[in-house]
């Protein structure tokens, strides 16, 4: 096993597990890897296994229905969180926010480790509520099986008598600030990891190597910026200054003071070595998609299908389904009293005991393409939109997306393709598209809003993709007037924003348009200038901007 943090993910994973075993106060470890032999080779500790679809009864326990009915008194049973040992959450990328909040509250009140198994794709990640509370993160996606070698186990030391110089603590805080990390837990984790590493190496005090390893393991995955390398400073020395290696050196410099702190540039380099090369690109993409959806439609409550939610009291009406077990648990504590009141044996179920099953459903999403079909380049732009729609339809079945197409030209807008997931129907509808005439941008936005409202009434989540060069010249009443056309387009954009519909503006002009940039700002939408965009680039832009 490597005893230093290097770009070797497997060695870092083994080192993180050792440090976590020495000090469970490090919170835990997030392991990004698909289920397979590499991940199975990790020496994970014996843990209480959790699943993202578990309910409150499984996690926290509750009423033991069978024992309660048999004993005639309330009998409680414990949940998985009452068991000893670390926790292991598989498929952590699917963990809902409410479950993540409950686990986070539990971790804050206990001193136990949590291991997250992240099996998601590039656009999925475990909840930040949980990863914030874990010191370590490793990515084993590209690790080969030949590298996954585990050394024999060794006894674990303790951190009880490890000392740390105050100057090193200040250096950890400075490194945290240099990488743009605003979490108060980060420097605490780095300090604890340094002490655990010192204990692992058999040292009584934290050294430079311990600081470098700890900061690299705990800060690299939290970095939001990469600090620039320091510029070399050249100091002029007087002619009578003695050489550094002679007795004229500063009397206050001692070997102990020299080794008190690792040079800042070396510490930053140790952290920078573990930062992914595409960190800045990921952060830029996240910023561009800020406030957008997670690639699916909006979550909503249902009573027929979806992810199970805790049952709630209710009435058997409008197709509601009774949760028999939850109903019996609610009624069980009152059976003795009710039997005494009525003088009858058997179960006594009353209206207030009824518990209704609930499910979290995800609505279908509709991508509404509003395409500028005016002018001499209309046919080219419509061909691009046609190709993009067909490409996106191949992914619609996996993402539950529908696609709609609106073309605006002349004095009005026309819905050429209602929301559909049928590739055959799409090709038939897009076989012949009209083009030419003025640019009624406001009419296109109004048609998109009407289609989006209609989709919402059907339980869908609409998203608008506007393709235009921004040269609006037809007002809402159909009259040619550039000034009124621009004002009407802004008014239509404000209505779309007020409706809560997500949007994306793609500028297909030869050069970026300030008017379209302002329109995107009104829509609170990303603005993508893409002259000469073909179908492949267009579909990639839509996917990158709308699916994080």
C-alpha cells in the first residue's frame, strides 16, 4: 500500500480506508466505481448496508406489529441505524434529499463512518449533504484489475498522543483558502487525516509528509479553483552579506524552526496533483446549468407508482391505496382500550387509523424546439433542428423525454410536431418544412408558452429550446416593426419566465447577438452562440445545458 497521496486512485483508496479505520471522526469515504471486481477487491469494513429506497421504518425502527398485537401493549423494534458499526450506502447517487438529510442528522449526532458507493454516470452524484460530511473521495472508474492488489492487514495505531504544531494548522487553512474551499469541515478533516497518517507512520508528531498527504486526500476533490503558481522572488543582497552557509546566518534559525512548515508551493503542488484535469470545465458546466433540472421531469406525489414514500393519514377516495401494515401499526396501541370500550374481541380499526400509500413520481419532460424559419438560411436551420430532434429522440426512451417542434416565419408560428416520442412520426412530420418571410419572434415564444402550459396540464415538465439569429422584425399583430418586435419578444420572454418553464437560447447567427443575449437574460436561460451549428453539435449543446 502506498503511504503517500499520489495520482494512483487505488493506492489512495487503500490509504483512505486505513486512515478512516484509525480515526472514524474523518466521516467516511465516497467511492466512485461501477459494481465489479475492482470495487469488490477493496477491503471495506464490515458495515450496516443501506439502500437509497429504504423507508423510515427500516432506518429508525418503529412499532413491532406482531409483538404488539400478541402482547396487548406497545412493543418497539430498532432500525438499521441502531446497529453498531460503519454505514455503507450503495447506489448513493440515487439517494433522495429527504433520506440524505436524515442520514446527515444521524451522522452529526454519532461518531461513525459512512461509505458511499457512487455507481452513477458522469451527470450523477451523491447528495452534497452527505459528501460534505466525508473526508475522502476516490474515483476507481479507470482502475485496472491488475492494479487492484491488497496488502496483508496490519495492526492499527491510535492518535491519542500525536502532537501538531500551531503553524501547520494555519498552513492547512491557507491551503484550503487557496483552492477556493469554503467548507469549515475541510481544514478539520485535513488536520485529522494528518494526525492519523502520522500515527500510521509511527510518528509522535505531524510532519511535512503528513500535511501533504492529508491535504491532497481531503482538499483535491473539494477544490473550486486552481491557484496560480507563485512567481519567483529575487532578493538583492548587500555586498557585505555573508553566504547562507556561513556562521553569519540568522541566529534565530534552528533546525527545528526550519522543519516547522512545508513550503507553501510544495503543499499546493501536492493537492494540485490529485485535481482532475477537467476541473475548471466541470465547474463552468455546473455554473451554466445552475438552476436547471437533473435531466428528468419534475418530481411529484402520486398514489399509484413511483418510489415509495412514508404513508400518511388519509381517506380511501380518488383511487387512494391503503397501506395495510402502516394502518395496523397505527391502530395497534389502542386495541386494549377499544376492546374495553366495546366489549368485543378482534381488531378495532377506525377512520383515523387509515394510512394511505404515497409514491414519488417523475413526470415526463417535453423539449420544445422553437425554430426560426425565416430568411434565406431557414432551410439550413430547420435541417439542423430536424437532425437534432431525431438524435435526441434516440435518447428519449431512457430519459423519458418527449420532443415538440415549433417553426415561426412570416407573421405567425406553427406547431409542426406535437409532443411525441415516436421516431417514425417525427420523420414523417419533418419531411417537408416551409421557410422564408419575416421573423415573428414574439409569436414563436407565445406558441412555445401555450404548448408548455398545455404540457403542464398533462403532467409533463416543459423545457424550451429557442433557435434563432435574433433579428426579430414582426410585431405580435403581424405588422413589420423592428422596435415593437423586440419589445414584444421581451414581453413574451417575461411571461415564459413567470410560468416557471426552463429555457435555452441558441444563437444561430453569424456572430453573437446582444439582443439575444438580453432575451436569454430575461428568460433566465443559458445563451449559446453557435453559428453554423450542425445536428450533432446542436444535440450536444442541448444535452450539456439541460442535463447536468
